[in-house]
C-alpha cells in the first residue's frame, strides 16, 4: 500500500495519494488544483490515478478534481448527497472502491457540510476488517472538528449542521479502533476550524482522549461549543465552495491567459480602466520602492488567503513580482479560483527605473522610535490591523483597532491630519494595510517594523504603555 500525504503550508491543506503499487492503481483525495506532484509520484510508482475523490465541497481552495479528470482520466467521486454540474460517481455510506489489495470504504459524515464523507483505508494484506487509516476531510481535525457555520448561504443553519456533526463523530468516527490513523484535510492555520493542531496525523485513540470536541457531552453542549468563537470566514469561501461544484476551466487554461508580460504603458492603461494591481514582493522590498497604488500581498505569508479576502473578483488582477516569481504569484491565486489575472509587469520594478514619478515608498519605524514618539508632545495615531481577539488580548495603549479584512471599508475611521503608525503581529499584515491606506490617498502612513512582537520586546526592556485586558 502507498499512502502519501501532501501538506500545502500556505493553505494548511492536506491531500493524499493512495494506491497499490502491485495492482498499479491509485486514488487522490482532496487534491489541490496544481496536480503535477500527484502525476509525478504516480508515474514513479507505476500507478494509474483511477479516482479523484472530494470529501466535501471545500470552501478555502479550489480542488483539482477536474484537472485530474482531464489529464489523468480519473473518475470524480463525491459524497452521495452532493450535487454538481459535472458527471461524478456518488459514494454512499458503506460503498467501497478497490485499488488492488487496498480498499476504500465510505462513511457519510455530514456536519461541516451536508455532503461530507470520510474514507476508511484498509490494507488488506494486513487486515480486511481493521482500518489502517481514516481520511476525515474537514469532519475531524487533529485537536478540533470542522466548523458548522459556513453553509448559511445554502439555507442550512450552523445549528443543524452542528447536530449532524455530533452524530457523525459519535456514531461513525468514534466507533473506530483506537489504533486507526487519522488523516485530516487541514492543519494549523486553516480557517475551517478554531483549534487545529500543527500535527498532521494522529490516531482515533489520541483524539478520543485529547480533542476538546470529542469529550463526553450532550448534543446541545456540543452545538454551543462548536458554534462559539469561530473566526470570521474570508469572503471568498462561499465563492470557492460554489466553484468546486461547477464545471470550469482548468488551471493550465487560466495560467495560459495570466502569464502575459505587460509593458508599463499597457499596465497603466489597464489600471485606468479599473484593473487592480497586487505587488507580491516582500514587505521590506515593497516599502523601499513600489508602483503607486499597488496593494502589497507578499508571497511569503498567507498570500492566497489575504488575496482572496481583499482583491475583488469583478476586476482584472495585474501582478508586480520579483523576477521569476510571476508564475508562482498567478498559480497561487489560481488555487483559490482567482482566475482573472490579466498579466504581469514586464521586468518588474526595473520597468519603473525611468519613471520615478510613479514610484512610491512606505516609511518604516522601529519599536524604539515609536515609543519615543508616543511619549512626545505630538504622538501619532497607532492603527492595529490585527483581529479583534488579538487586540483584546494584548495591545498598545490607545491604539485604534480596525482588522485588516475590514480596513478598506472602514478607512474613514482613521483620523486624517495626524501621522499614522500601522502595525500587526509581525509586519506582514501591516504592510498590506499601509498599501491600502496609501491607495486611498493617505500620505503620512508609517509601518512598524516587526509589529507587535517587536513592540513587546522593546517594552520588556523599558517600561512602556502596553495594555492587557483587565481582570474582572
């Protein structure tokens, strides 16, 4: 048996290649949209990818089931309750798929979504009755369970799904042997739960003992627990969930349109016509010099998540990237279905060498300098673009909190006429925030180098106005 996990850190997404190298057949479960790694590994093991299986309609990325169908001839398999625009094989509770001596058996486990399934994996050379592993999709994570509040737009309430989830966990997954391995579709950093572990594999026994949502409790207690304090879902989640149900162009088709080098004059003309420009370089490079009006969303952070949150789907996207990273910038947008990239600036920032009038800079400030400024007669406005929960836990005294995902529509709340120092936890989100404010015409915006982490380090050496929540 071959069972390989692929973990995509930027989306905290896990996918799986399962096969029998003697029989030469395999399945891919919850594939990402760029499928080259599955094809390469299948070829190296002499495997033909027979099935592309989705455990549910993912909301945080566009899956690669259509790509595997078109390039590998794989049959698409979905849960029996699923409805989609393309032909697929429905998998109901107890259905099996045989890959030589490897058997996949379906468990219907609704709760995160109505059509969700989990997949038992049997290595029949070892045991025909004890599952070696279970692929749990977004039903059961390591340390958490799938959030039940992402389907409101389809008319299914969070309470209804949470009740389904309770029964799926208790009636299906927790009946499995303690030694069965648990392979989920996401890990720490995913917005599909609130307490995901950084571990990417566990066992049913470990989860039975340590997962907070699997402890002894009533259904009503469980519903209250799993519906409370869920993070705000990015706006593109409902878009991606629908896209995973639809026939659509493949990633190769969309990248063929996206990777067009644009002369500066053409890019500027497209911007005047309404295109949005995203600069995918590191925040420090962006601060040193950038095309005025560009939004900085760096590749080294949660690029796709923030791009999906902040960029519009009804306007073309133009990319400014470090040389050689244009393709990565477009491909990672394609992973979340943002296929409306219309090209990239030919030559990157070198194209602006003769046009200094188009180049902007973002001032940066150290934590020590900010402490001095705050103690002076004319302190700046401190703008915290972290989440409300982060701000409530620890903050710079007097800071204005506008979470980054709401900054564009709430930018009017930032006082004009005074310098603004913007910060997040480390400097990634604040660079995005500074570029949004500059795009809206604010000129006195300074980015705090190192963010709140640097501020805490500075104020731990010197008494400073760091404020923690008061104890009641």
